[in-house]
C-alpha cells in the first residue's frame, strides 16, 4: 500500500538554498539580508557581517564572499 503522505510531500518543490549577509544575531536567531533587498530570520551559529547559506529557516554553513551580479536572460 503506498504512503499517501510521502507521495504528497514528493509533489512539493524542495526548499531553495539562499545566500545572504548576517545583519545581527539575537538569542541564537540571525537576521540575514538577501542580495535582492529581502530580509529573513534563521536559526544557527553566525556572526554579524558573515555570508551564510540559509534553507528553510536554518543556517547551513558559511558562504564564500563573492561579488553579487544580476543579469537578465
């Protein structure tokens, strides 16, 4: 018998991996500024000014400090 819940979850798109710069950290929650001007909060260990990878509200690790370039296709 198939697991209907698992089939439903498989239909949803995976959470995107985002990169941003930590603005500040308060009580283990970092506020991250995204390159497009957005801001989000994520749990995890980080320091202000650090570039991090964020997915689904959790910091996954440190991101390289590269220049952001946006282009239209």
